[in-house]
């Protein structure tokens, strides 16, 4: 499913027993994470967006 955090789109999916996170704006960032709840997956995705795209915008242009 598609979600937005501060204007940046990200996707969270469920694959087997792990959640997947995809952030297209971050050079097609894709990662499987081993968390039990979707809230933890959202927190992880939003943390990556904050740290990589919003705090270091020159790094990804």
C-alpha cells in the first residue's frame, strides 16, 4: 500500500512474515525488515525519509 510522509511517497507490504519498505524517491530504496507490527514498519520508513531525504537533501539529488 502507498503512504505519504511529509510529501514523500513510500510503500509498505507484507511478504511472508516480514514487512517490506519501498521508497522510490530514495533511488528505489527497498528493504525487508523483521518487525511484528505495521506501526514499526511505518516508523522505520518515516525515519529513513527524515534522515536520508529531508535532513540530507543534497546527498540524493
